[in-house]
C-alpha cells in the first residue's frame, strides 16, 4: 500500500453537530426551499439589488480596465518626485490620487471626443440621407414599376400583400389613435429613462473608479484577510494563486484586445483618409469597437459600414470592402498574436462556443468577455483534472506513461485540496467513535493497553 494514501472523510451526522452549526444548516435549507417556491420574487429582488449597485459595478469595471494605466502614471510620478517623497512620505498618497484622477480623466476625455466626432458624422450622414431620400424613392418606384410590367408573378404578389394589408385594422382605418399614441409615448419614456439610468451609472461609475484606484491595495488586503480568516492557510493559498492566475489571463486578454481594437480603429481611420472615403471617423469607430468581439465582430462592423459607403459611391464601397478584408487579415495574422498572444489558451472550437454562449446569455457584453471568462474556467478545470490524475498516479492507481501518453496530460500539478492533513484534530464524530470503541473493549484488554502505555513512559 502506498504511504501517501489519503484519509477518508468521516460521514457527517446531524446529531453530532454543534447546535449553532445545525441551526445554520436548517436555516439554509429553509431559505433555499423558500427561494425555489418564490423564484420570480427572488429574481426581482436580486434585480433591484443589481440595479442599485449599477454604479458600483460600472466603477469596478472602469477601475479594472484603468488600473495598468494608473500604475504606470504612478511609477512615473514617483520617479520624478523621488527626493521630495523620501523627505515627505505623505506625498506618495498625492501621486496615487493624481495618477488615478489623470487615468480616469484621460479615458473620459477620449470617450467624449470620440462621441462628439461620431455624432457629427452621424448628423452629416442623416442629413445626406434626407437630401437624397427623394432620389432613392424615385429610383425604387421606377424599379418596382419596371418589375410590375415585366413579371406578372411579382405583380400578383404585391396585389396579395396589398389585400392583406387592407384587411388589417391599420389598413381599414380602425386603429385607436389614442392608444397608439400612448404606446409610442410609453416606449419613448421607457427608452429615455433607460438612457438616463445608463448615463447615471456611467458618470457615478467614473467617480467610484477614482476611489477604487486610490484604495485598490487596501481592498485587496481586506479580501485576503477574509479569505485567510474563513479557510485554512493551504486552501487560502491555493484560492489566492488561482485568482491571481485568472486575473492575469482575463486581464491580459481583455486589455490586449482593447489595445488591439484601438490600433485597428486608428489604422482604419488613416487608411480611409488616404483613400478619401466618406464618414472616416464614424466608420473607424465602428470597426474599432466591433473588433473587440471575436469571430463575428469584423463581420458585424463591416456590413453596415459597406452599406453606408455604398450610399455615397458604389465603387468606393468596393474599395472599402477590399481594404477592410486586408485590415482584418493583418489583425488576425500579425497584430493580434503579438499583442494578445497565447493568453487566451483556448482551442478554436471552444472560443467559438464561448462567444456564442456569452452572446446568447448576455448580449454584446457576453460577446466581448465570454471568451476570456471561459478561458479562465477552461484553465482551472484543466489544472484540477491534471492534479487529480497526478494524485491517482502517485497513489498507484494509474500508470504515468498511460496518463502522459494515452490521455495526453503534460502537466500534473500538486494541487492538494488539504483533505489529507495529518495535523488536523479529529471531528467530534471521530472522537465519539474512538470513545465508544474503548468502552466496548473488555476490561482485561483496556488494562493491558493502559499498562503498556505506562511502561512506555
């Protein structure tokens, strides 16, 4: 038998639990049952909590994105003010606050300038569309009339559609205009309320991001204090290590993709300016933003941009399509591997799976963060499986050649769950079992064991 065989966990018996633990277990079961019965009310309750914490969540996201920039600015300020900080250590807090404020301010200023530039391009595009709308309508009318004269089936199809429309309430003029107006106003009001709520979350989120960037080390220490207070040191070390690895994987992937998308947007702007394309700022912003989405992003961004350029000039739309294809090939084969590299660590199938799953569950946000989040889960599961196989190899249950050769496992880390700690005291259940075994022994056996123990001393 191998010496490092793991000790089995003793069964949990309710009668051997402490009263406080038993009370907590029963309360947890009651709350879980209540939540299942009233699942809709519980969902609404948590929805209200998430809505109230919207600014905090937005601030945490902004702080996570801007933390590298704030750290870089802080290092530069500390280098410039090295001697004054040595004389007056309190100046270090000033450089921390200044770097956090500058990082957030630069980010907000860049977004504001981008929104202003894109808004002007959108206004110009809408104005051009309204000016050319009569020509488009006339061209469409002429094309429809030509099809009606040439193809009788098309004429019959349009006549059927017209008859179906006339049979509806709108076609017969029986629509309640008051009710329709109320629906339109209600939709506009809800949209305006949602927009104002979003702007409130963003504005307050930037303010919260400054505070989080200033006190980020303190929050990390507080989390580590809670972690080490609630779990054993070995478990806490493993959780801390895995969270650090997950943060590195997720942060490198998201921030790398963000930098890659900014570069692609700038290259798109430069290329469209050289080619003298219309709506350069708007199209560059759309191409750069949608480039954050894996797989589907370039397609989602290219289709409306090609249509927008096509309204201006069909030949320019063809040139723009060729330019976008070349730009995306440059990004996929040269730029993205150098910036993001192998930080994702996912096979192509799982990247596509994560993108579709994240988009289906959380929309655009899921498309952006779905792949990095799934990469973290994939890496954690891979390490856990490797550690489990490694323990089985060390216990003699599996051959190492079989695990490495047949199963294809290259690394088997010693990820110990802490279940086999010999220095842990036995639970009350085990202590009671030992006591019962001693009572059940014959008196002669007990006297012999006690005598042997006394002789040893």
